């Protein structure tokens, strides 16, 4: 205790003359820091001089200074605050952060990963990530770029073990809160809109976002991905929820929380352009999402046609003969076809096997019926070959057996939809229908 008092006295004596002229100055500080009494965004000996002179009755404090000076939060400014101020100053000396911290400068957030004298600074908004060597001497932090040798310096003030403030050399301040021990991996950012198997929606930008619960409750969160580990922070600093993340494919990942429960996340970016709905960039036509009457490519799109031609040629080498019996259908033709089925079988029955105008995949130019558009095709060798091989060429069986309640249509072994090889493989490997894969439904509104 005597050594601390001697150190405090020495610091006061050496700095008193230099800071006395600033005793009554209150700067336009951007961050309210406990102990920053002279409002220069730094907690230093200068603040001890101001507080000491106040306690000696030499001058008073204004309201802002009084708030900053009440360090222990007991609504009184006294010698206990002077002792607490000393602890803050001494606690900031030569102290290096460790782990991942969130820096907030005027609402813009950056992420700092500190580790053994190095730091990686990630700015999700700018999409940049830079590494620096870090040295802290006293309460000055120096960030040095290893390649160029250029430096940035800042004064560091630790407010407690979970927060500190940097005052950069350009005069701006950045407040920091501890997030987690793991390092973040910028290449693993999950930006976008994700819906979960638990009925929740995560809207993520960079490393933060908005969570909408199933009941409509909204909260903010931040997260840090690190390989198989991921940590979410909901609300307060102490409310951290860790888990293990597994990336299933380009549009899905699963998080297993520490309590053992799992939640599947599905990317779901829905965009309507010129009346056409795209989900994650995929053109969708089903009972929920319709195409406008003037959407008319006039034929099967060239990429889908080329894929079918290749598939047909390869199948022929194995003695399997494939042909397109129904390809592109216009809005008008689909309407006529659907009406004929309604007249024959009734609306309820027709809706199980035929699409209403604007809701048919055939209008997209990306779907086709193979060989025989009827149940007689189901158990043929061609149907079996198609089911086993179409994914290699970028197609999926669009309306699989047992999924009628999801797709809205009966099993159609003959109806294929072109998605491209990579996406078709992901859908096929998932064992899901396209609706399940994108977490959308297929139901007429009326």
C-alpha cells in the first residue's frame, strides 16, 4: 500500500505542472469513460490531478465531470474514487488484450483478435482484414504493419477486465467489449438472411445482426465464427451462447448448442424482379410463387437444353432412350391445359397434378417432362436411370415420391428441373425437395 501511495504521489508531482492548465477544460469526448474527468478520452494522471484538487476544495466539477468522477458508482465523489482512479491507471499499464474484442467507434463496429503481441483487425462493413504487431508500453499502444513498418498509436484505458477504450492519434475514440476467446475467421462470415428449423430468423451483416424469434420478439446479436466453433452474443456482454457449427452446403449450416440442441439454418434471400421470384438467386415457380403472364422465353432455355442433349446422348450409350414430351409452356397454354383438367376431373383433383396459369415450372423454360408424362413411366428402366443419373447433368426429380404435401403435386418420375450441376448435386445430396432446401412452401392462397 505504501508503495502504491508513493507511486501515486510521484506521478502527481511530475504531471501536476503539465496538466494544471487543463484542470477546468472539458473536451467534446465521444465516449463517456469512468475516470475521464477532464474529458480528453484518456484516463490518466491528469484526471487524478483534477480529482485531487476537487477533493482539496480548490475547484468544483460540472455535471459531466461529476458523473465521470463517481467511479465506484456510490453517487458520491470522494477519496474512494481517487483510489479507484489510481487502480484504473495502474491497471492499464503494459496490459495487452487477449481474445476477440468488439470495437465500436461512432456506431461502426470492428473486430480485433489479439494474440501474443499480434492483432488482426476486421472491418465487416469495408470487407477488410489486416494484421498488425502490437506493443503496449505504459498506456500507449502501438500498432505496426509487419510489411510496411507503418505505425498507428493510441492511448489505452482499461475500464475493467472486460472493456477498454482506445484514443487514436487522430483524436477519435473506440470503445471495446470482450466477446470471446476464439479467433474470428473473416472468410466464414455468414452475411445474409437465414431461417432456422426452430422458426427463428437471423438477418446477418458482417458479424452482427437482428434475430426475430418465432413469437415476433426482436433482439440484436453479434457472433464470432472460428472453424467448428461459433459464439453468439445476444444483448449483454455476459449473454454469450457458444456452439459447434457444421456447414452442410452453400445454403445450410447446423449449429449444435452447448445444451445439446441443434438448429438448422437455411439461407433465404427472396427477391422479386419484374414480377419473377428468385430465392437465393434461383427462379421459383410453384403454388406460392407465380410468374407474370408476359414472362415468355418461348422455349427451353439454352443451358437446360444443352444439358438434356448431353444426358440423352450418354443415356443412349447405355441403351436408355430419352426424349422431351413437354418442355416450355406459355402462360396462356398452361391456363388452357389446367382448365381442361378441371372440366374433366374437378378443381381439387386437377390441383394435385396440374399447375394453374403462372404457377407452372414449364413456363420458366427450365423444366421438362421425359418420355411419358404419366404414371406408366414410374417403374420403367428409363425412369430408374433418370432418377439415378439426372443430377450429374444438373437436373433434379422435382416432385419426388412421399413429398406431395410439400411440393403440392403428386409424384412425377418424369418431371425434371434444371438447376445446374453444382446446385442440383447439393439438393440431391440433402434428400430434400427444392421447397425444403430453400425453406419455402408451395400452397395456393385461394
